[in-house]
C-alpha cells in the first residue's frame, strides 16, 4: 500500500488506468539505471524521478560545458562554475525534485570491466549514450542478465527509440549488426542536434521504461521521429537469424572488440585516457604538483589543468580527458608527463 502522502503526490498518474495504484507501487519498488546523463539521459532521469521510480542510478563519465546547456535540461551555469561532473550535478538536482527517490550518481567511464556491476539490481536500463560501442555493450549485459533496456539516439532533427526485451523482441545487434566505421556516423558535433529531439526521445524512453515497470504492454518496433518535419514512423522489425547476442555470444562484454573509437560527447578533438592500473588518484596532491607547471583549478570531483592551448581534466578514478587533441599516442604521453605512469592494459578512446 502506498502511504497517503505519496498517493496524493502521484495522484495525477495513478488515476490514469495504464498505471493505477498497483502500477505506482511497482514503480516505487523498482530500480532504473540510466547509462549516460547528457541530453537523453537527463530528460529520462528527470521524468523517472518525478514519476516515483524507487531507485534511479545514473552513470556518466563527463563534465559539464556551456554548449551542453542548450539541451541538457538537468544542468545550470552554477554547475559549470562548481566544476561538477554530470552524474554529481544530476543526482543533486534530482534529489531536490523528489526526495522520496533514492538517486545515485556515479562518475565513471562505462566499459566491459564495470558495466555488469553498474547494472546489477536493475529492473530496466536506459540508454543515454552518445556512442554505439557502449550501446552494444549495454545490449550484451541486457541479454546476458535478462534485464530489459530502452534504446535511444538523437542527432540533427531526428531521433529514434526501441525497447529491447531479452528473448522476446529483436535486440540492438539484430538491427545494427556491426559498428559503424570511425567518422562515418553523424554526431551532435558534426551534424548538430535540435534540443527538442532528445526531449521527445527521452520522454518516449522514460515512457517505455514505465510500461515495463508497471507490467503493461511493451512498445514494439523502432520508432523514428523527425521533429523538424514533424513525422513519426514505427518500423516493425524481426530478430536477425545470425545475431550473436541473441544466441548467447556476448562479444562486446567479452571485450572481443576493443573500445577504441569512443568519441567524447561528440567531441572529435578530445581524447580520454583510462588508467586501468590504478584504483584512484589524490586530486589535491596532483593539484599541488601541477600548480608549478600551469594553471590548475581543483574541486572535489575533478581537476582542470591548463598548459598553453591544452586542457586536461582529471577525475578521482585516475581517468583523464585531454582536450584540443586527436592523437591518442600524444594523449598517453601527456598523461604520463603530467599525471603518472600508465599501465599496459590502459586504453585511450579518441
Ligand atoms: Zn539480437
């Protein structure tokens, strides 16, 4: 039974027959994991927290920049001044929106070593990602553990979404057999994005998740929306006979494909260096050391270092994003020069 206060709080959606009080109770007992908290993830998390999903975990590796504010609804100019990572800022704002929801913000680069941990206990996973590689990884985790997920993508004036129910519907790999070649797919940086696209797609993704959680009918097919033309089409798709993921072969999770070409929030001139050999880094200690070489701004959640035209952002997990650079080898060298020794297993995503 929902208590009186919450019954009143959620009354405008429980009176809707598709949800009802029974559906609301299920949502309150549920956990949703949002992977990526940019434009899509921010819209999704906002709606799920307001709807009263009991636990919402947000995972994002990025920090906030001014050009994000055009479409990333959870962030403010103050968040940029405070140098908050997206996951931290999002969790802070969402907790103020609905204090009855357990909101968890995790600052981390999602990869094959940690994605299963981030998704454990989830009743539904939501895709707020900006790259296909991690999406394939998410698809593998979903199918391996039988957790439904809702795909979403947005670029220029077009967005699309699809619900994946393991074993029942086609999966993401059924409809996208292989990774697009580097630089072949349009990104928000090269093709732009109208802010209303992630608003519409994020809302549909959140609705798809709510339907899964209340046990209602599931959305079928791939829905494609063009906000500028004002068109909406849903394609009926079938499972692909030779889909590895649908046959229990999780190639991305088993890291058969190295994550090499992950662009950073559509930034082509930024390289992320992951140092797999360390568990964390003392930002204050690093700030004291780097202060002798250039301008350093250090907060609790990230450190920014400027040297000539370079900007290096370091996170407590030892990860760094190096801006205004495209050469991965140079990025590794800069990491070793300024931050510390890289281990052999570390990777750079450019
Ligand atoms: Zn499949």
